[in-house]
């Protein structure tokens, strides 16, 4: 007998906290029960009851080639045949590191981790170890994973659940985390005037993707770079989401601003659990075993994960890949804007190549406060309307959406037809 999502969720809640292994999956931001998925291919996945969805979550970012890409699958199978992992160095780790250094100018050395959280946590420790300073600056609504010092006024699931700062974090840990409004350079200037030489790092999502999608204002990233130069502070771009997505060389190449350290996740693992941090050799040499900053991982650089990630990076390096992705995303966003206008529903659309943020609001969304003023209840109705029509958006108003190389014109048209119906219902 077919299991239903409803029955699975009931069973899951008895043995998994909240029935899910990561909070946003629980649909708390939009209401209702989560849908349990069974299999996927290209732009689609199918739930356990056999219903098909056009997917704009893409496993929260990694699936830039589309789901279950045959060449990625083949690379994984080939590695599985050789062994699942050795806890000793492998050739494919060197291939991966060389690939990242080639794709992202300014990166000379890379350390792999098993998640974005670990990559960022390690980058913060490295910045502190390198500078000998404790304070860090982060931005409201930016999410950098769930390590203690970064889970302060965070975005993503923390925001969806209305708990941007978590219980269980000692005051001493969070007191060194200074939080400022995103896209507000003068606030950073003032803070740096006061604390600049105590600040180890400014960490930023170069395109905020964990409060919907909010691009940097012109001059914001450049201004952070200049302040970090002035105060000898490490600038970290958290490119866990934007890396290899908004451009081959990430947001840093799109905006032409070079950070000191970069963190990766999502796409770099091709759908398997991977993260990475990289930067100039001079800073990276502070990591163990060469330097005093300890960092490690039983499964770091796991060859099966490397195989998925490396094949993904190879395929997205093909000339024109990101341009095509941007064109498809533009068709989707423009088509939606037209339909919202025709339906007289105020909708703001932010698009940075293949990332998008849709906000039910009549003011431009350039920062955290505007995100919070957008109508998240209307988003929830929109989400459920589209879900019923077989279109799967992020189950939260505070997440970016992603288009993959498998989203062709047919999928975009089906999405826009569904959106037209749902927007008409939203007026009621
Ligand atoms: N940094 C950013 C910008 C992210 O978007 C995320 C996850 O969404 C993370 C860090 C944490 O990565 P992970 O969930 O792999 O630990």
C-alpha cells in the first residue's frame, strides 16, 4: 500500500524532533504538513503518493544541473565501486582543490568540510586565529549555518520560526558577535570606527539569500572591502549559496570584489554533504597541520562526495552555462511580474542570475526591515496554491528560489500558468 505524506509525518514526529531533520522542511512558515519526496529527475521531483512537482528549491541550492543528473550519478557510481571512503588522502581531493582554485581567482588553497556550517565556523576560527582578535561583524537576516557565534539575528529557518537567535548559546559567545543592518555601509563605518582593530572579520552573504533574495546595494561590498583593508580585518564572503551559482566565480566575480576568505557549500557537493573554505595560501597556512588553528573532519573530502561535486563543477563550467540559467530565470520572473500586475497584486521581484526572491509588498526590498514588512501570510497562500498545482517553492517567505539548467520553457510556462490561477485566488 502507498504510504501517504500524512502518515509518514505522523510516524516521523514520534521519532524525529518535529518530524524533520532540518526545521524549514516542517512547513511551519506556511502551515500544513510537509510533503515526503520519493524520487527526482531534472526540474521535477515526485512525492511518495506519485504526484509530480516542478521544483524551485533544488535541495536548497545544490541541484543547479537539475535533479539526479545522469553524469553526476555515473561519477558517483564509479567512485562507489572503488570504495566509500578511506580516511586517507585521495587523488580526487586534489582534483577538487585545483578546480576551485582555477574557478575562483584569489583562492590558492582550499580545505573541504562536510557542510556549509562547518566551513563557515572554521573560517571564523581561522580569521580569529590569524588576526588574534575576537569580535566579528555579521548582518541581520544573513544566515551562516548554525554554529554558536553566528546564530545571532540569523535568517533562513531561524527567521521562519521567529527565533533568529537560538537558546543554548552562552552570552560570552554571542557578545563578540556584532550585528548590523545589511546594505547599511554607514552603520559598518561607525562600528569599525569604534571597534575596528578588535574586529577579526566581517562576514557577509554577498547576495543575501536567507531572507528571500536581497542583492547588495552598489558600493556595499566595495565599502566592506575598503574598511577591512583599513582595519586589517578579514573579509569573509559566505558563498555557500552564491558560489558557482550567480557566476562561475561566484558573487565575488559578479561584483568584482575580492574577499580574503570564501566559504562554499551546496553546489560544491553536487547534492552530497560538502562544504569548503578557501583563500590565499598565506592565511590558509594557519590551519592545522601547518598552523595553530585546529580544524578537522572524519568525512572531510569524502571521495564519493568529491565525485558528485567535481562532476557538477565540470558541467557548470561549460561556456554559456550561467547565461542560459539567467535567461530562464528572467523569463520566470518577468512572466510572474506581468501576471501579478494584471491581477493587481503588489509583488516585488529580486533576481540575481539564477536566484530569485518574491515578496508580496508594494515597496522595493533592499534590506531586512523591508523583508519583514512583506506579507508572509499572502506568500503562504501563494505557496499552497502553487503546491496544489504541482509547483514547489520554498516553504518559507524567507528563502531564495533557484532555477536549474533543467528548467526549460515548458516548465517555466507551466509555472506561470499555475501562478496566474493562484494570483487570481489571492485577491479573494
Ligand atoms: N551559509 C549560507 C549562506 C547558507 O545559505 C547556508 C545554508 O543554507 C549555510 C551557510 C549553512 O550550510 P549547511 O546547511 O550546509 O550547514
